[in-house]
C-alpha cells in the first residue's frame, strides 16, 4: 500500500521549522521562497491525498531533488491546499504556483481543441496511454497548454483506470438509469454519462464524500486508488469495473518559474520528474491489486462481469457526435484510438 504521509512528514523536504512556516504561507502571492539553507522552494500543488500514487510520486520527486540539488527543493502540497485543478493551472499562469500535478481536466478547459483525448474508451490501456501522450498528440497538447496557460509539461504520469461506485452493481448502461452520478466538470464527461443513462452531476472532489453520505448524489467514478484512499466504501456498497477511462497525470511547471532556473537546474528538475514518474507508474500498477483487496476487506462488492463492449459502443457514438459538433479538433478521436 502507498504510504500515507502527514503534514509533519512533509517537513523532511522543506527544512524542519522553516518548512512548517512555509506550509502555511507558500500559497501567498508570487514571491520566491527559500528554505533555511537558502535553497529555492518550488511549490508543487495537487488535489490528491496521501494515499494516492500521485502523492507518492510527488514525495519521490522531493527526495530526488533533495539528493541531487544544492539549490532547489520541492514542497509537495496535497489535498487541494493550493486549490482545485483549474486553480492550479491559473496559478501556473500567473506564477503564484511553481508546479502542479493534475489530471487531464485542464486540457478541455484551457485547450478545448484537444478535449477528445479525455473521451471514455478512447484509450485502451496504459501502454496505449503512453503512445498517445509521449507521441505527437502529447507534444501538440503540451505546446497548446504552454501557449494558453504558461504551464510547461515536464512529463506525463499514469492514473489507474476509472471505475464506477454505487449502492448497486452496474453491469450494463441500463443499470445507471436514474442515478445522480458525480463526474468532473467538462462537456465530454457530462455528455458521456447522459448518453449512458445517468444524471451527471459535476462536483469538486472535496465535496464528494459528504454528497454521497447525504444522498445529494448516488454514484461516482474514480480510479481504485482514489476510491480506497477517500474511504468511498463507507458510503458506497459496490465498485463496478467499467474501466471507462485511462488518463494521464500532467506534471507541469510554471513558465515563469522555469525561466528563472539555470540551464543546469532545468535539466536536473526535468530528469528528476521523469525518474519520479517511473516510480509513480510502478506505484499505480502495484496499488490496483492492493486497493481492490482493501475495498473487499472493507466490505465493498467488486463487480467484474461488466458489459464493457456495450458501454464502449455508446461512448463511441457519443464521441463521433461531439466531434461532428466541433467540440474538439476534427479527426482527433480516431488519431487517439489509432496511436501506437
């Protein structure tokens, strides 16, 4: 299981007492901050909690930079401490945040011409994911985000496949009928769930557990590691293995921050991000089985006999309709599906 680190544990990467103060103040303004030894602190924001492999990758990045650099330190700030994913990219844009680790949602918000990369069942597995984001499409997305929001992609990390939780099994699209399902914001997500029969309800992740507990929504979808780390088994009885999306984490640095680094610091940071990404990708694979077992131990039923072909068929029709309507770049969806 991915280790869960407290705020106190994070002080190892920020300089003990000096780091404690910076944890509370690093989000304020665009002022450059340093640790007690004069090393520049790069604030890395993300919404994931300490049980997520994305957090484990961020902590590994902090370790690697601490080992390799005399001038830089990474300050991981999990749990949405610096805001939601749109907020993080806005922070990259103005330079109030040095680095961000986010899902693919900002692609549709800030570079909608590439929103098709997020479409359900566009990407088959993690190998296909790498072919898409480490190939021509990924380079085009990265260039567009740099131009639109001044965020420079340093690497694409992995997320586990997204699965559906509810208080009943979801084996086929008809089982979603009438369910208020929390999904991320974005028309691709909303249109997909509506076409599958659910009532999509966009909502911030931080509001989700309480919304499920109070019946504001009936269902949600996320990778297994997040379902486990967010204790969804306390408010949902079933997790159905729809595997409807394989998506990337975007590890980005503010262009403002990047241009303030020396060439040697840029090379060191980039290589540390890639090496930490290798660690994070192994963690994603490891946690798939451990999270599934943990959810079972917590009393959650894991539904394996899902009619994925029917889900995919409906989502494919929806993708073709949305592309015809001009929601994203013409031909993108097929380029994604055919990437190798």
